[in-house]
C-alpha cells in the first residue's frame, strides 16, 4: 500500500482525500467494531422493548447490510490503492441501492421506538402517525433505491440520482408526518 492512501472520492469519482497507510488499512475495521458494539448496546436502552422485539429480525438484517456496505467500501478502497483505478462512485452506486432498498423494508416493519425509524415529534406522539409515515417512507426509500441505479449508467450525475432524491424524501417525510399529526 502507498504511504498515503486514497480515502475519499468526490461525486465525479476523483480522489479528493487521503489517509496514512495505517488509518487507510485500519479505520474501517475500527469503525465497524465500534458500530457493532453500538448496535448491540442501543436496543438494551430502548424503552419500548416489546415493540423493538417485533422487528428485531429486520434490524439484525439491517446491521448485516450496514457491515456489508462498509466492507464493500473497504474492498473498493483497497483495490484502488493497489493500483486498480476505476470510477469509485459508479461502483459504489449498487451498494447505495441495497442500503436504501433495505431501509425501505426495515421502515415498513418498524414499530414505535427511540432508535430506529423516522422519529419526528409527530411520529413519536402518535402510533397512527408513526405507522402511516413509515409506510410512505418505506415506499419512498425503495423508489430512491431504484432511482439511484441510474448512477451506474450516468456516474457524472450521481448527485442527482442519489442525494437529491434522498434529501427530497427527508424534507417530504418530515412535513408529511406533521400533516398526518394535524389530521388525526
């Protein structure tokens, strides 16, 4: 590995950040270990244990997908630094598809809790608002996942296929949960 490893790529796929070899090789495993501990510890703090248990299998699958996503990024980084240049963003796009699509699946099964899901003041105040917001949010995340695949074909415009739709659903779902709360 080079002494300075490429570690960050811009939206058009160009390297715009570097790390030392040590950090480049060990940051992702350290981050993954920290996240594993966090994901195992947080459910124990959950006030709504009964609700959390109802979707625990989906949560565990989501954890697996997060670690798969991080491992995939790690592998892409290693291959790039071994001298195999490619459009990083184009190769990363399918991983975003998987993570967004499964986020939609997780949201459709999530019950009210303090750690996982769309937690606005209005979803936390009404179980009906929680359920309706999550059903719409689940469909929107799956739609964003499908739209994100266009980044494989047109990597130059990946910002438009990934981040703009994602930002749009965050804004929409926040307003939607408030609107539902007012209508209840």
